C-alpha cells in the first residue's frame, strides 16, 4: 500500500503538470527531428550516389564482356546489352536522377554523370 501524504492524499502529478510535460516532450522531439533530418537526407543521397557509381562500373564490365564476345563496342545507349546473354534485365539507371548511362564510343568508357 502506498504511503499517504500529510494531507491524506496520494502524491501524484496534476493534470497541468502532465500536459506541460507532454508539450515539453513534443517540442524536444520536434527540435531533434529538425536538427538531424538534414544528416539523414545527406546519408541517403550519398548512398544513392555510391550505388550510381557501382552500376556504372557494372555496365563497364558488361561492355568489356560484350566487346570480347562480339569484337566491337555496343552503341552509345548500350541497348545491345539487353538483347545479349550478358544482361538478363533492363539496363540499370542512375538511382539518383533515373538517367540512363552513356557509352563514349572513342574510349569505350561508360561515362559518369554529375547529380547536381
């Protein structure tokens, strides 16, 4: 059994104290979200940029395999890779801006692109 306070009532928070505590918690959480949201967005953007680079490197390897198999480079849009046995799906796109990758015909390099 709980001990009774001097006045004979149990010690407890008043409704006003509970409301103020709830408001204070909501303000604190909102402030934390406002402060840390840019960091979360930056991390996601950086991860998508890294995935873009990995997809470009994957395409570069596929271009090399295509050239070894067929004795020539695919076209600059690399549509031949979709029709070949090398790629069983659609050509990967940049996850940041959904742009297609481009093959530079003189050098045989899949060109990187800027996201900003």
